C-alpha cells in the first residue's frame, strides 16, 4: 500500500493522517467531523514523504484513492512529455495509476515535540 506524503498522528498504535494541526494539537478525521487531539496525547507525530518514479521521472505522491494517485513533480522533461498541468515556478501535478509507479520510497520521520526534547 502506498501512502500519500503528509503528517500522521500515532494514536493507540494506529497511524492516522492529520487534517490540520497547531503547535500543541492536531485535528483528526472522525465520522462526526474533525476531532481535536492534544499533541501530548499522541504516541507519536510523523512526517511521511513518499516519492516514486513514473514514466522516467521522479514524483512526490500527494494523494491515493483506490488504484490512482495524485502527484507533484519538478521534473520539467516529465511534465513536457506527459502534458502535466503547472509551471516551472510552482512545479507540475498530475495523476497516474498506482500500478505504473516504480521505485516507491517512503521516508518516515518523527517530528513529535516530546521526541525532540528527549
């Protein structure tokens, strides 16, 4: 399974993608809407960066839904070859079937303030 890049809270051993966050809290999705959870109540707070290769260029995965993913890239040659939307200032974005991704690399870093203080 490929995860999109982003921030994840670890609560009760489960990693949940964060909807928004502040200095001392995160907002996590729930069936009744976002729920505020204090940073001190998290087991960990993670930054996930997922990169892959698609049709010869490097992309950063920004979303995954079913068998499709959204991505960003700064690879102008890839953008030109594939007709991606965007520009050289902000980068380009597009979508691709997950099955076409290769060399998927997920980097996970703990950014929990409690961990930095230890």
